C-alpha cells in the first residue's frame, strides 16, 4: 500500500476566500450525494455550512487553521480549537476536496494533526447524521467513538439559543471523542 504524505500549512490571508469556498463545496457535495437536489439541510444560499459558520470557526480564540497539501496541491483544510489546559481539543472543521476522496489523504491529514498536537488528551468533533463517509472515517479509521446524538429532543447544550435546531444547518449531529491518554 502506498504511503500518502500530506503537509499542514497555516492558512494565509490570500487563501482564506478559497478555503471557505472549498469547505462549502466539500460539505455540499456530501449532502448532494446523500439527498440529491432535494436536500433541505442548507444554511445560507444553498450551502450546507454557511460562510458565517466557517469564518467564526477560523476567527475563534485558540483556533488554528491549516490547508492540507499533497504533492504541492491544496487537497483540503482543517480548523482546530486548541485548549492548552485541559488538553481537550476540537476538530472544528475538516474537509478533503471530493475529487481527492478515497486516496488516504484524510487519514494522513488526521495523523499529521495528531502529530502536531501530541499533548492532546481528548479530541472532539461532530458531523451531520447523513455524512456516512465521515462517520465511517472517524469511527473506523481514526478511532473516535460516538458519544452523543443531537436532535430535536436532545439539543447541543453548547449552541447559542439562536443556533437551536431549525434555525440553520442540520439539526441532527453525531458527537465523537477520541481519548488519547
């Protein structure tokens, strides 16, 4: 099996707009593959994830944003929220461009993320219920465990009230953790 190499490169100001567009396309692609054009889980302007959501993630305190590069090409991106104490970090946004799926790039990027923050004791992330590829990836490839399912009767307590289900985006999300230490 060929070893896949990726590099995590900090996001530059000049690449921010394309990062946002690439992120939106990757999420939209997943929804379209699952639901086709009939999907009703879009946030703004037909997007699964809004520009506002991505920008808030990039600009959040303790946020680190990287482009995932393979063979000199931008193949994805990631936004991490790093908490120096208690070393409980969030994989806030993570995407591989759909044209690059099934090449081992996501797993190689995840390994690079773990190597970048070896002090991490727990990683946490969420993904929409319909993203079967993501669920498989986090559980079967990366070693995360599903610990919660947010939906209409069990909402994410960390979301501000204005982000309650039905307002914006999918209201059914799986929450995952990976205990490192």
